C-alpha cells in the first residue's frame, strides 16, 4: 500500500476529526437493543430541543422536546412527516442562514424538483465520517486507488475555479481518488476509465452511477477487455437504484458485484451494503430511518414503504421524519425496539439515460445543472432524436440566466436543436409523479 497515501488519509481523518465519529458508529452497531434505544432517544430529544427554537417549528416538536426518553419513542411516530415543500416554504434556507449561519446547498433530487437546505459544520463532518465508514465496510482501505465515474461541477460545463481544481488534483495525487466525467459516457471515455483500472499497480475500488457502471461493463465486453482477477477489490453504486441483474452483469466482467450505497445530498449516506452481505446497514446513530405506508403508519417486515430519514446531527435544516422520496423494504430481524438497523432493498426512483449526439447523458446531469438556480422549482427534459425541449417551472428566471443555461448545454453537448420554455406548472404522470427526463420516439407527432 502506498505509504504517502496512507499518511495522507491519516492526516485527513485527524484534521477532520473523523475518528471519534467512526468509533461512535461502530460502537452503536454493536449495542444491544435497550442501550441503542436509549442512545437514539437522547439524540432525537436533543434535535427536538434545538429545532423547537425555530419560529416555524411544528408545535408537536416543542411538546416532545421535554419528554422522558421512552416518551420520545412513544410520541415519535405521531410527529408530522416533513416534505420537500416544508423545507422550501416553512424552513427556507435563506432564513436559516440569516439567523444561524451555515452552508446553503441544493439538490435536484430524482424528481427534478430542486430543494434548498442548510448544513452546519458539524453536519458536514458527520457526512464525511459516514461516507468513509461506509467505504471501509464495503472494502476500501486508506491508500487504495479509487476510480469513480461520477459527476462534478466541471462535468456540466461549470468552472470549478482554481481552488476546486487544486483540491481535485491533491485528492488524486495524494489520496488516490480519481474522478471521471460520468455525465456523458461515450466509448472513448469508457475505454479511458477501463485503462485507469488496468494500469493500477494495486487492487483498486470502483464506484459510480449504477447505469454508468453497467455501461462500462458492456463496453468492456464489446472491446473484449479482460480484467485480471483481483484487480478490482470492491465496487459500489450511487445516485440510482441498483437492480440485481446490473450487479451480476458487472461481476461477470470485473469479478466483484456492485454493492448498494444509498445516500442523498440532504443528509449524506444513509445505508450501505457491506461486502458479502445482502442487507443494507443503516448508518446509525447519525441517521434514523423509518418506513411508513400511504397513511403514514409504520410498515411491517416485507411491506414496501415510504422512506423517512432523520438526521441526529444536523443543526441547520431540520431533517426530522423527512420524506426523502424513495421506497424501501426491510426483513424480519432488521428492526427491533431501537428502530430499523437495516434494509432489505431500496426501491427508489430510476434515473434514465438520454442518447444525444452519440453520447449517453445521465439524467442526473440536469439535476446538477439546474440546482444552482433558486428560481427553478421543477424541470422536465424531453428528447426526440437529437432535439431537446426543456420545461422550467421558473417564471421569474432572469433572461441572462436562461441564456447562460442554453450556452452551457450547447457547449457541453455540441450543436443540436434546443428549446427552453418557462412555465408555471409541469404536468404530472398518471401515477402523480413528475418524470423529469423523457426519451420520446422519433416518429411521435
């Protein structure tokens, strides 16, 4: 193992204060039911007490903030379920930053509805700790080369600036993590990614959007590229639902399956699949997950439910019983008196890929492109052949911003017929959901 990289990660973890948080997660994983129940109750009560001071706090929060630990558990499922609309309207990011400071951010989410929120410094460090804890449990070790086929600001035509470029260079040269453009995957980029893996002098790990990992596996088969046994030590996904057949396809080419790595920009990593395990482990005690049915009642084992997430560390936006927008199930033995310890599977939304000018463009490209424009409440991208028609629910979007979006898209994708239309509402599907990327048949009139 590269000594320089090991030293880099030792310094990184110490500088970020990650070791105590990692030890906390490992200790909680091994806690017996009663001790874990008390630990989480105290953490939940602390969050309730903190956010009860918000002028827009739900009254039920204030009542439960002074309750005994057991009463917190008894009253928890009666608390309101928070939605993206609550974050946008009841707890707007601008107001939280003005009162308390913090780092405002935004996510497009799988529905294409940008949601703004605030992280405090403690939350950011906790998110970093959960990420690396998950990595280690999935097979990574500090110093091991990491090749990611993902997305970054530079991948969608936005300038990272010299600080961003310097940070990525340091991460690659000293940390051993190489980020590859995953928003537009063509055979050339796929082969370059495979070349990185083959050139690695040590066993490496690979991660990326599910559909892009599967596409790389397909390109390797087409080009008859053989990956030596053991060259890839582990692989995991992100950003999209993982289906068993995708994991099996990847394993046939690379020798290891794709492991499930589930997270969101709002709260970071929520659950992950350790090597050799089928279930996903919930990243407690910093994350509490619940599954509820259509009327908001707790689900039974095997029943598909709406996923609610609570962060026990965030002091910015109040992520308490927050509906993340995905579906999941759990099995017998994955839940006890301290709540869900694991998930059987995530049945989240599936992102699609558009083929434009001969390039496969991940639908998450659009989320990253639009997330920095606070005027955009929702979007939908329709492709027919090489033509794009984009609907933006953004009546107040300045003309300059609209032209900047147009220029960014054309610079990234090359010349193509492009129409951008601002509207006051985007029609939902028959199932009542916003489908944000649609590939239409070319002959459709």
